[in-house]
DNA sequence: TCAAAAGTGTTTTTTTTACACCCATGT
DNA sequence: ACATGGGTGTAAAAAAAACACTTTTGA
């Protein structure tokens, strides 16, 4: 895999290594302080926020490319990652990041520069444990930051729309398959799990019914331990029964909320 | 839009008009004789069956490209069409149709020929009224044919897998949104609608419960007419209340089977 | 001692499932 | 007249929704 010394070298000469005209955009969800968050980055020589993105090597499976891009950005391996949509409007790249960066830097790139073409982008969403992410700068980005899902900054191109679509997809998946293993630390309480569901769905749920339904899925283990040092009554800790969780993920379950 | 005189001219020179490395594959579902069917084509200079496919013009939205491709193939406008997955394994084009055709015809194309590259393909599924389709030959295909969903011929590349994925998607959508308007003629009977559901789901449903649930969605109008000239008791004809149908399609509905 | 969060169980309502009888039609 | 498919309703079971009291703990 080639190494690039600078973002501009990449922008000028990266084209020969990648599948042309297709990018990957990652919506990385994390959960912290009872809030669903998205990892955004500030792009160099550009004024706004964007999604962590990348390209597909010519001999690389797209799922592998998405995993690689995620790993480069978060340091995590084996992330839960799912393709959810391909965005392919003709005009989505009219104000693309590279074009604006070139303008800002007064670089005159050839019009056939690979990054100045119209791109389709494959949207992937990732679920990660907020605390174990070690978001790292790379040559493309100045700054990484978690943003609350319902308080996003203005974003580049159609990235705002991509986040919304990812959230909709996640919300749908929540109904038919287990979610949580990838977003929560190993041990968590039932109220914490509920808060996760509530922020994804964007609505309050009944505490008792939630617990009953969650337990009926038979993917949780209640531990002997309770969460200590908290105000009020100490809640039990749970963890996922990974085997049953995987089965449920594969087979799905029927439900409504 | 350019016109090509022959498939080989297209294969050799078509590249400059299209987004490189991305194709569109269409899984066209129809319903006839109580069977769910898929429209397949036999490709010229190739030994097997494939999905109707096409490419995206450089200035064209992908959804528009899919609509155009469908229209070229079926003669139908405003088809129900939905993107469902992007297939991007690196090796999916190892035995691609063009390569084999070139070999068969002993054409020596340049290795950088646009069609000999690795392609990603965007899968769309379409629901069409079997009877109004007028599948037309074009320069790429020798023969169009409807195939029963559970009796498909050996297919090119990963097209078999693409059909299965489309079917799975349709099966899922069936649970959460109305299906039928696009697959059935304007007037149809409840047993016909049920047969459609049964073939998509691949299982028998209870007649009485099916009717109750279907009516509860409040998207059907029962007509005064009955189907005439059939053996046994004449069933009522129904048609969809298009306004309510559209609303339901947008909002979805919750359900299980 | 009290406010705030957590644990638990019961009742009501809704949805789903299972199931049976009568009706119309062509053979 | 009868076999076949179509129309309809009801009772039982399961799932979801609504709801209240008790326990624990730190402030």
C-alpha cells in the first residue's frame, strides 16, 4: 500500500491506486453521556466538517476497504460495520472538498484530476464503543470530534443527509436485530441500555416494558455485581451473551416500538 | 446520448460516456400464474443468463440511470424501483461477461478497456406488472425470458447471489410497507393478492387472517364487481386506494408474519 | 428523612392465531 | 349433487401497553 507524504501529493497522484469515482463515507456512532454521537472531522484546507471517508484500493473488497478506513481513523479492529446506501446524485460533488481546497491553496490541478470527478459514495455506518476509540489525526484531517446526533454542525456536500439516512437505518435495524454490544462497554446497566435505545429511537420508553422485552430476547446475562458509587439504588450490571447475541444478529427478531 | 451501432463498438468505445467502474444490475420481479418471476436475458456472445444491466452517464443521477435502463428493457415508465445493495467484492468480475465475449470472438481488446476493469454494481429491484411488460431486445441481448424465482438457470458472475439478495430485501419490505400495486393488474382478487404474498414469503398463509390484516391496512377498495367466468364462487375484485397506498409506502407499517 | 432512581408484578388492551360453517359455480 | 374455492366470524392465546408499589442510596 502506498504511503503519501502530504495530503496534496495524495490529491494529485493518489488516483492510480484506487477504484475511480467511488468513495466510502463512514458514519461512526458512539454513545456517551446518554447521548448518541457521531465522529466528525475537520478537513484540512476546508472550512467545514465532514465524515471520515476513504477510497477502495483496486484489488480490495469494499467491505474490507470500509474496515480499513475505520481502523485508520479509530484504531479499532473488527468494528461493527454495515453498508446502508449508495449516494449517487450527479450534483453531489459540485462543491467537493478537494475542489475547494485546491481553490483555497491556489493549486491549479488538471481538470481530469481523479478527485475532481463526480463521485458516488457508499455509506457505511459503524457502531463503536465511545471510550475505546482513539481517533487519530491523519494527513487529511485537522481535528476529530464527537458531535451529538441532534446537534450537528453544517457539513460538507451531502454529508448531513448521509448521517440522517444512517440514523434512519440504525433506527430500523434496532427493531429487528440486537444493537448495543458494539456501542456499550462490556458491562452496563439496564437503564443505560434503555437510554441507548431511547436516543436512537428519539423517544421515551417505559422502563418496565423495556426490561421485559429486552430480557425476552434472551441475549443478556445479569451479573452478580451492581454498579457502585452511584446516587440512589445501585442498578445491576449486565453483559451480552455473545453467542446468543450473534445468533440473534444473524436471525433477527420480530418486534415493534 | 450516444448511439452505438453494435455491441462491440459499445464494448470498445463506450467508456468515455459513463461513470467508470460502476454498473447497475436490475432484478425485475413480475407475477404471473401464481408465480413470482424474474426477467433474465441471454447475453450475446456469452453462454449464460444475466440480469438486465447498464451504466451511469457521467451527468446522470444513479436512480435516473436505473429508471432509464429499466425503460430501455421493459418499455415501462415510472417503474417502482429501489436500490438495495452494492456488490463490491474484488473478484466478482474475474469472469466478467465482456472478457468471455472478447475471448469467444477472438477480439484482442486493450487491457485497459473500460469493461475489463473491476466493477462495483449497484443492485436495484423493480416490481412490474407482468402483462404490461414488453421486453425488447437491444444490442446486448439475444433473448429475454421470465424465470420462476425458485427455478433459476445458472447465472453469470454473482448475478444469482444478487437475485437472492433482492428477494430477501423484498421479503423484508413486505413486512413493513405495502407491496402489490406494482406487481398486480389494476383489479385483482384477494386470493390473488394472497398468492403474491405467499410466493414472495415462500410460505402459506391463512386465508381469513390474511384478509383481515390486509384490510386493516386500509389501502384497498373493494369493487362492486366480481371476477367472472371462473370456476366456483366468484371472488370480489379489489383495487388499491392509491392515495392511501402512497401514504403507507412513505410511512410504512408495523407487522409480522 | 426525603428525593430520585431502580427493582418488580398485575391488569387491560390489542394483536395474532387457530379454527368451522355457509355460499356460489362449473362440471 | 358435489367438489372446489370464496366469503365471513368467533374464541383462545400471545404480545404489548398501561400502570403502582417497594427498595435503596446519597445528599
